[in-house]
C-alpha cells in the first residue's frame, strides 16, 4: 500500500466519521422528535398511536445503529491508514509494494 493510498484511506475514514457525527447531530434528534397527537388517529384505531411510537422507536434504533457503524468504519479506516504509515516508516522500502 503506497502513501497515496493510505492518505486516501485516511481521508475516507475522516469523511465517514464526520458524516457519522453530522448524522448524530441532525438526523437522530429529528427522529426522536417526531410525534403525532393521539387525536390525529381515528377513534376506531385506538392502538395506532402505540404502533406509531413503536415504529418511530424502531427507526430511531436502526438510525442509531447506522450512526455507530459509520463511526466505527471511519475509525477503523483511519487506524488502518495509521498502521500502514507506521509500518512503512519503520520498514521503509521493504514494506511498500513495488509496481
């Protein structure tokens, strides 16, 4: 892996981590704030408000898991790039693949 490839990997990791933070700051609170008043549902559908809340909570849980996954991927890519750069620094020419 060349230095150019590790730089690209590091940038990708940082971008994904930044996107995960933005997602956590904007999307997750928005999902948590989604509500419907109980009188928005017809009288005969007495269980729909509870169903709506379960679905909203499920969407929130999935979105939170997605945010954690994005953050983990970003962190992993950055750590891998750091590892390769350190190996290249320590081992020099022997570590970098020759074309």
